[in-house]
C-alpha cells in the first residue's frame, strides 16, 4: 500500500508541476510582468515554487535556501521578492522542485506520512501536507492558466495549457 501511495503522490506532483511548467513556457513575453490581481505572472509562479520547495522539506529548520532566495526567509515573509525572476530562473527552479518531489516521496515511510507535517502553522500529518502542497500548486497553476486565456487569443483553446492527469508529459 505504501508504494501505491508514493506512486500516486509522485504522479500528481509531477502532473501539477508539468502544468505549471507549461504556463511558464507559454507565457507571452509581454505578459511576464502582467498583473494577476496584485502580482506579476512571474511572481505567482515564483511564490508557488517557493512553497512547493519548502513543504517538501522535513520541516522549517531543514529548508535549504537556494540562489533564488538571496535574502533567506525575507523572500517568503516580504510581500515581494528581492528581485525579478525570468523564465530561465523559474524553469531551473521548477526542475529542482520536481527532483526534490521525486526524492522526497520515494523516501517517505508509513511512519513519516503519519507524523506531524513539520510546520507548526499546518497542524496535520505529513501525508496530508503533500496533498495540501499539491492543492496550493494547482490553485496557482489554475490562476496562471486562466490569466493566459484572458490575455492571448491563442490560449482560448482549452488545450492550449493541457490538463495532465498524472506524471510528467
């Protein structure tokens, strides 16, 4: 059963990351800084990846800051990141998050999935944390996808940003 759960979670993480990647890759250059509510397209993609990365960590203390987090926790806590990120930056960060998801999920045990999330502000199990993380990822991917459909006639076709059922495509 554990192998099956790991396979399901990995498939859904990869599908959601694949859909986010399509949004990042297909965003027209003139919309990269376009606003979705208060934030630029790139900012929402960056925020999404930051939390995918964070919640794949065992806990807050073990989170490894990367080049995309030059100011540490302030990159999470401040409303805006310290710099603008381009498509190449976010594509590279997405690849890191994808690999981290694969490795993290492969190492989960029944005990780890049943244990606390590792984040005091999320009072549920680590297993539920993974579902929460996927929901957050897909929520923002939906925002980006809908934004693309509003700004570019090429995205009026619902298959412009494909729905991925499972895995990386």
